[in-house]
């Protein structure tokens, strides 16, 4: 039997409903949301807000806490997503209109060949997604994906889904992304070992589920033309195209800055470096993802707009930013509303109730972590929250079992984060982010993005369970 786990986290807002009623309410809410969006064609932003409000009322959240629960979920999501999407969209628009996206696309196609263009984009996303969050990385890669799709006149799905699969795998399984790092901290696992296990499991998982499965699903989907999500194509005019080296600098700079921030945090936590050291403070600031993207987008303006035009830009910079931000405002609002819905489901205590039900089954730790993470993921949407909460619930059981070695702990972390990425659906902000940037309807997003996410989670778990068993 499993040792006693932590009690289920109590809801921040106390409700008077029974656990079965809350679970039925959650299922009904998701069903109503899908009907509103798919059948009635109500805009996703309105549908998410309306269903969030009705779910909160049905779940018994007190009237005094109702509005604060909704707005906190909305605001907390926007606090992490809005800047990433905004700066990422501006950076992507500058890369596209300067001709940089075409330069990078030409280089990738020359190296891999046109027939392997989806693989080229997926590999590029794999490397780019190592230190940078899925939200920001995917947005920055979009103009390159769009340019390749326009040039080859193929369905956008063939090029976007393999790239999205690569970003998703890296975000889910590999430090320094927040889910694996937080779970490692709670379980006392070595982050370096988690990185090794994450790559051992993640690379074959990416190739099979993130790339091959994505291609299969893309080919089965209707033809998808390149949308004008980031503005209309073109805009290069008579401006000379930038060199490949300049574009590479612009794309790699966020990675370098974020690595610097991660390295400084590691030095403080593991090697006793003074956190008030001026160099550490600077590295932590410039290494945060929003600041790294801010710095990079400003540098892109200088190198790709101001310098080629010898400073004679007039209102062009302002127009570029407006053109980049206008199309993504709807995406940002929908993403925030998805966070609102997830927060309502979290506040009802549904996830904790599901975890409590699973802890009494006596299953192995690695399987318990995976299933609890799935339950939390389905209940509230956030992969990071699901992985962190599942790790917290398992922490007492891990501490009570001295047989868990360093490699086993690393496997347990990856098993939890694998469960936390499965079954992405309408309460996941990433679901709306990717779907709306590609202009996919909700049904198509469920048939592609959700299936890829679930495939990545289950294959990663199968592989890590083998490693865990060998190490036991």
C-alpha cells in the first residue's frame, strides 16, 4: 500500500457541495462549453466567461467570493501570458516583415530539403523550446512556419503541428521549465538527473508522438491556409534582407538570456552564491522570460528595422507594433478566460477529491504520480499546477520510502510531468493559444493538439516506467 499522502489541498473558497455533485458539475460545465462553442458558435471568450460564472454558482462558491475568484483566475493567467504573447508577436512580426523569416526558411529548406520541411521546423522548435516556454517560443516561430507553408503551398497543419509537438514535449518534461523544476524541488530530486531522464524519455517521445503522430493527424485534417494572425504577409519592400547570422542572433538571444537566469538561480540554490550579488541580480532580471523577450524585441527593432533604413523609419516601428498586437488581443483574452475557467474548477476542490480517491488504491508510486497528475490536469487545466500539486501530494510517501534513489526520484518527476501534459482541453490556456493562433476551430484543436499532448504524455510515461523498473 502507498504510505499516507498529504491531505487534498483545501479550496481557497469554501463550498457546501458534495464531491459527487462537484464532479458532475465539472463534467456538465465542460459539456456545455463545448456545445456553446461548437454548436451555437458563441465566441470562445464569451463562452468561457459565461460557463465559468455558471459553474462557480452551481459549485456553491459564495457570492462574496464569486467575482474575485473569476477575476483572479483571469488576471493570474494574463500576468504570465500577456507579456510573453505580446513581445513574442512583435518579435515575430519584425522577423517576418524584415525578410528574416524567409531567410531562415530558405536556410532550413536548403539543409533539410522541401520534403523534410516539417522535420526541419520541428527540430528547430525542439532546440528553441529548451529554455523558453511554449507560449513565447511558439509565437516567435510562427512567422517562420507561416513563411514555409506559404512558399511550399501546403496545409499549415503539416508545418505547425510538428513544431507545436516539439515545444510541448520540451515544456512538459525538461528543466528549466517550471513543471519539472517545481516537482523536482518538492520531491528532492536532482534537477540535473531530471534533465537527463527527461531527454532520454523525451527525444524518442518527440519523434514518435510530437513529429510522426503530428504528421498523421495533419494529413487527416482539412487543408488549412495560412491565416493573417500576425498580420498580412510581405512588407519587406526595398529593404535588403538581413543575414542568416543576424536572424540567428535575434532568435538565440532569448535562449542565452534565459540560460543566464537559470544558471544564476542554480548558483544561488545549489552552490551558496549570495543572492544579493549584483551580477546575480542582473542575470536573474534579464533572464526572466518577459524581460528576455523585451530585450530581444528591442534589439530586433534596431537590427532589422532601424539599421537597414539608416534610422529613417518614421512611424514604421509604431505601425509594426500595432500590426503585431492587434490580431493577438483576442487570443490573449481567450487565454485569460481559459485560466478563469481552470481557476473555478480548482477552487471547487475537484482535483483534490480525485487525488484522495486515487491515493487509497495501493498502486506503485510512479503510477500513482502519473494518474494523480492526469486527474488534476483534467480538473483544472494547468500542466504546471497539476504537476506541482501531484508532486506535493506524493512528497510524504517519497520521504517515507528510503529505497527511492536519485535516479528513481528523477523518473518519478518525469512520470508526474508526463501525466500533467495529457488531455489538454477547453480549460487549458495553451489549448486556446495554439488553436487561435492557427485559426483552428475547437473540434479540430481537440482532434490534433489534444491528441498529440495525450500521446506525448502516455508514451513518456511508458518509457520512464521502464527506466524506473530497471533502476528499482
